[in-house]
């Protein structure tokens, strides 16, 4: 029950920050943006102390740990794979164009007799 109250308090703080952006319409943009950031920060701080917030923090830490385990491709590998993808796209485009023109010739010229 307490977590639900904290969650709704966090939502209310975020809404208050966004509302402040519109209520401060005559003020400089920096002040208006700070209003939104303050609402987001306060809402995030309150949400951080709920059970789902703690679980989310653990999830983020585990995700960062898993990301560090990934073997990222080198620049050379990335350039080679990009080149292969572009070459495949060009070959497929030519193949599909030839297939389209062949079917067009068969249907319009041979079957229907609509010579251009």
C-alpha cells in the first residue's frame, strides 16, 4: 500500500513539473525546462524508494553487467558486414527488376498481345 502511495506521489510530482512548464508560459524557457526537470527528478527520487524502483535499479545494474560481456565487432568487421549488406541489396534489386520486366513482357506482350 505504501509503495502505491509513493508511486502516485511520484506521478503527481511529474505531472506538477509538466504543468509548471505551461503555467510559466511568460517566463524564460530555461525556467520552464527546469520546472519539468525538477518534476521528473523529484518523481524519480520518490519512485526510486519503492519496491518496483529498487527492482528496476537491480535490473539496470544487471543489464550494464551483461552489456560489458558482449563482444563488439571491430571497425573492420562492421565495414565488411555493411558492404556485404549493401551488395546483397543491390543484387536483390537487380534480380527483382529483371523478374518484374520478364513478367511484364510475358503478360503484356506474349499473353495479351499489347505491344508497346
